[in-house]
C-alpha cells in the first residue's frame, strides 16, 4: 500500500461479470500481490447467479445444494464468515484485498468500516441505511448489503455485496444469512427506479475513501500476470 499525503492508497480494479470461481482466482492473485509487494486492492465486480455459504455450512446438505443448483444458479462453499446468501447481476460486489496492519484496523473495526462505506453510499443516494445487531446494512428490517470476510496473516479477502437492481426473487429460495423473518431490498426498490451498478460506483468509492481515510488509485499501471478481464477503473 502506497501513501498519498499520509493517506494509504488502494488500487481499484473493475473485473466485470465473473463466475464465483473466477472471482476466487482474482482474489488469490491479489492476496499474493498484497503479501509480496504490499499492493492493496479493491476488486469491483458482479457475479453470475450463485448461492454461497460461509464457514458455518454443515446445515447445507448435498440435497439442498442440488435444489438450489436446479434453479439455474451455481453453489459455492467458501471460507468467508456468515451463512448463505445470493450473488448475481445488478449487485455491486467489492472485495478489498488489503493489509489490516497497513490500514491500522482490527478485523472488527474493518467490518464496521465496510458497513460504514455502504451506509455512506446509501445516504448519498437518498436511502437511509443503518446497522442492526446483525452484520450488514439494513433499511428497516430489510437487508440491502451483505458482508462476509476472511482474514489470514492480516490480509483480507471477500467483502460486501450491495443490491442495486438485483433480481430479489433469488432470495426467496433461501433464508438469507440464516436470519429468519428478515427481508431483502435493493436501491432500485427503495428509490422506485432502476439504479445500476455503474451508477453507484463513483459514490461508493467516495464513501469508501471517507470511511477508511484512504485514496483510491485509478492508474493504468499493469501488474505481472494480470488477466485480460482485469482492468483498472478509469474516470
């Protein structure tokens, strides 16, 4: 992580629409670069339809996996925190791969910061998101942003997924994040218009910089072994 006027700098990469396996590979490359070169990144992407479960996955049997796959979505077991959720087009996914030591954050404060960035984005668009006793960002009793992270040797992976114009019917087939009686929502639902991922990215990055007191880097500098679908965000 470089510094700009005393503020840490994170490199932003847009990865487009990826399968979950492709995104895992991109995170693994970024974790390696973070450890070897000190390059901290924000990976921004959308997923093809996929249900993912976190480390507490014993309740999700092979039969349950087959049921969800039959809907036309992938199913992935992961090493992030949290239970089951859905990712798909129309959802802003941000995977920060960074050193908590360089950011001077504990894991708890880091997760709180992710919530704060999502809340900041919502407020910029006129949606009053907030925290509850459960991880994530909520609009009343409806979750608008799910958060699940992994941290090893102080380097983070996974991150947050914020519903912009996601097809929320995918959530009807699960108990999102294992929380009975809770709903889901999106920016489009709350604002009564289509809100795309592309539209919200600038506001999200502003909110992220404000929350983490950092600078995001849009440079075109290439790194070794950078796949063709990785491109640095330019504005």
